[in-house]
């Protein structure tokens, strides 16, 4: 897990395949192989930017 704010993290999720839809209370779930790649690629201190989902952006217009 790569924590970006308090208890929120980017982490692999083996228990579902619904990536891109809300299934969490703040964490970013990714496929396990993608989480492994991201963990190997990023170093401590790499900036993380979380954007609103498409549905939320449409509601803001």
C-alpha cells in the first residue's frame, strides 16, 4: 500500500474487478499487478494527485 493521506492509500485489490467505479471510502483500488508496478516505479515523495470522478465533474458543470 502507498499511503497518500492519513489512512487513504493506493493499493491492490484482489477481491473485485470494478476498477474505475466507487467501491471504497477513499482508497484508490488498482489491479494487483498494477499496484506492484506502481510500487516499484514510484519513490517515496512522488507527488500524488487525485482527481474527481467523471460523474462528479459532470455534476459540477
